[in-house]
């Protein structure tokens, strides 16, 4: 019935407006009905459970692809790149050349040589490169010392740099397990123990950590705006959270047990020693909390005494316990978070982020002076709408098309900004 409504045929403006309001009411009632049906089913299952019944088994039926409700925006956000097929052989490095002759026994007497036909064949050779170094040694009677030649750079112990680099590539890049890597080396002819292989993966990684920290710090300094999000990940059989911090020039991954505000701060500060500062900024974050007048007086006195001084975690928590022993758990957490954020904003030796692009999770509040939703999170609520009126479905489809068209126009402006497009997209210019 709703699919046949044509608003252009309704001449009376008041009637047209009334029908639109009624259709909006139908949408709201339909959405409330869906929510109530889901809630009623949950209540029925709970009543059955309390009665001692097993309840309805959670068996997911086969969902046809046509009716699957996909809330992802990847299809709209990403545009397929034009692919130009290039010559594969042009990128192949030739390691050796070999001439292949025709068997003279099969050639007729009048056969004439007409040159060669080039055919590139790719192959790989896996072999050992075991080196027996003859290290020269000397003895000087004048100094009563022995002198011995050093191994070439990269060689240390019983294994060269090539096999150690390959081990890291197989384990980290290809996700190969240690037993499989060990099996591969044994088949090639390398004699190595399980402990030695394990040590390459878990010990003496300081240079890699230093490089990672350097990349992360440079990425944070590259822009005042950063993207951040987290997802559940498994570590040693336990659920933890992988925090992803990135911008267009880098991406950094940090796994932490929690995803609260202090954990996010630890990520942004790259696990540096926690600091706390109870100043006017920190008190400003606490204005919405139900704190008593006595507590406010203690906090203000604390701020007046040394509000611009940083305290380490142990000192701060001990003073908090001494000055405010009866403070509630939630109030105490908010106070700790506020002081940590204030100390973060006062840092000078580490880049402080001015703006975060993230979702609207509460742990991201206070961290930066500006917080923005990314396009994916902004568009997700619209993808979850399920209008029952055909007109509303068409309106939603048209809106989403305009939404993502504008997104791609902004990306194009970012790549090639011009004065004319700047007037059209003022939000792109800082």
C-alpha cells in the first residue's frame, strides 16, 4: 500500500505534509515493534530458563545473500582502482643465460640457422651457504698479545645473517610455526636446535624495538591529527585489545589487556612511565561529577599547592588514598583519568596529539582538544536503518549515494586542491 503513494499527485500541501508525518510515524512504530519483539523473545527465553527448561537452542539458520544486512561501508568508501596489465617479464631479473641447441641428429641437411627464440623461465634454488672461515691470528712478543681476524659484518656465532633474516620473514611474514621452520631447515641441510631458533625470535630484538619506536614517534609528529581504533585480539589464550594508531603515512599496532582511558593514553605515550598532574584543566574534567564540597576543597588546595607538577603513579595514588580515602570507585577512576590526561597535555618531550579521528567510545573523551568521527562510523547508523516505506527506502539510498559521493570529492580535493574546489569544500581546508 505504501509503495503506491505518489506525493507529486497530492495537490494540497497540508495533506501532503500530514501523510509524510504519518509515514514517519509508521517507520517509528515498525522500529519499536522490532525492538519489542526481540526483547520479548529474550524475556521468554529467560522465563523458560528460570523454570528449568533448556530454552530455545541458538542455531543460526542459512541466511540468503540477498537478505543479508551488511552494515559495512567498505564498498562505498573504496573505489576500485583501474588496473593496467603490464609485462611480467619486464620486471624479472635475469640471473643467468643458457643456450639450448637443437639435436643435430634430427636436423635435415639443408637446415639453416635462423637465430634464437628467447624464453624466460623462473625458478628458485634453495641451498646452504655454509662457510668455513680461516681466521688469521698473530702473536706479538713486544705486546705479549694475540691478534685474531674478525668475522665479516653480520656473522656472529654459528649462523650467518641470511638464515636469521629468513627465520624472521618465515615466522612474522608467513605465519609459519617454529616446528615447520625447523623442519624446513633440516630438509635443506641446516643443523640447528629448537632453542637456538626460538632465541632468534624472542631475544636480542632491541634494534627492532628501537626502530619501531622511532617510526611511531615520527608518525605521531607527522600530523596533529591521528586515527585510532581497537579490536579484540587473542594473546596466550586470553582476550586482549589491539589498538591501531595511524595516519596516511604510517600504521602502528599496540596490544594491551584493556581499552580504558589509561590504556589508550599508554598507547599514545608508547608505554612511557605514567605521570599525573592535578591542575585546573584536570578539575575542569570533573565538573560534572557529584563530588561533595569537602572533596572539592581538598582538590582545589592540592591544585594550589603544586598543580603544575607531575607525580609518578605510585606517589599520586598514595596521596589520593591519604587525602581522599572515602572517595567512590567511579569518582576515583575519573580523578585518576583527569590527572593523567592533564599531564599528557603538558608533555614537551613527546608528541601530544591535538585531534583524534575515532568512534564515539567514552574512553577517547578528554584525550585531545578535538575529537572527530571517521566517515565509516558516521555512515554506519544509516546502514542500519530498515525503512518499511518504499519512498523512505529510496530517500535513504539517495542520501547514502550523496554522502559517499561527497566523501570521494573530498579525497579528490585532498589529492589536488585548487582555489575553485576550496570554495566548494571549505571543510577540507584547515
